[in-house]
C-alpha cells in the first residue's frame, strides 16, 4: 500500500472528525453517507420564477416489526430521509408522503406513531445524533440555509406506513411521492391543486422478504395532486349535479 504523506494524512484525519468518514468529496458536499441517495432539485416546465425547491437525501425503505399500542404487533415500512436547504432563506417543510403500489393499486399515507418512531430511532440513531423528526415536528422550525461550498445543515426525518403489509404485502412495484419540498403549485380547470412533487420508484424482490427493497434510478419531479384528491374529485362532481 502506498504510504501517505503528512498532508494526505491530515486530510483523511479531518474527514473523520466526530466519527464521520466520507469516501468522496462529492458525497460530503451533498451531506450524504455511503447508504444515502441524493436528489437535487430540477426545473419543471410549470415552475414559476419565484419558486424554491429543497434537496432531498434518502435511504431505501426498510421494514421493522413493532408492538403498537392498541394495534398489536405490526410490520411497518419506513423511509429515513434528510432535507437540505440551498435557497437564500430558511424554508418551512410541511411534508406529505404518499406510498402508492403500482401493481396492487393501494394508497398509503404517512402516519405519526410515537412507539414506531422510538423503535426506528433505536435502530437508526441510538445516540440521537441525527435527532430524527416526524412529519409534524420537522415542520415546526425552518430548514436552515446551507451556503454555497459549506457543509450541509441537513434536517433528518422519517415517514412511516403501518398498513402496507396488511393491504399490499406482496407488492413488487411501488412509488413514494414526496410533497412539501417546493412551494410550486398549479390549479387545473377542475380546481384541483397540483403541487410540485418528487416521485421515487422502487421494486421489492420476492413476496416473503419484506426488507428486500431496491430503488429504481429514475426520480421525477412533477406537479401532482394526491391520490386521495384525485379519487374524491369525481364524487364531488356527481354531488354537484344533484
């Protein structure tokens, strides 16, 4: 193995401060680690000139079995993520995570379950270094600004779905739609509001192994109404006719 000179050794040691080691400068700039995927904002044809969009890092969805008070033992799916703000000012993040199975045609909304959060924190962040937040607590404070060429001031959160196993455990294709990362929105002729949304696609290999979930590398930014809003709209029209 080639011997490092003093400068190389100091650079390596500096990257390990606080017990963190980043294998590449690019990964360090994005605020990720070896298990994270980083999604950068993209301009959409429907974007207006004054919109902002946050950066989003995530780990592939995982599964955990937890005793939930009042529900018994549940197989819960969750997504661990980080939000990074590279705009000019602090931004509020009011997240909405919707998991949609593409083969079973089910829709699952993010839930606030303290007992599940505690179990996830014990697994993912036992020292509480990340200070993982849920979809309510992450919206209480602004996502702080990360200035150009500075280390990302990421805020970590978790999205939780407790009913995927019960309703669609044998799904092999699903998407997670993340809304709240941007202030971009439009309204169509039917008065349906569509917000700038990040779509992440996944595959699950096999029916029994719930943890074998893989990302399909084609993230998409799109303007989208929630699946529930899309389903309610026809009913509203029928009621209006009466």
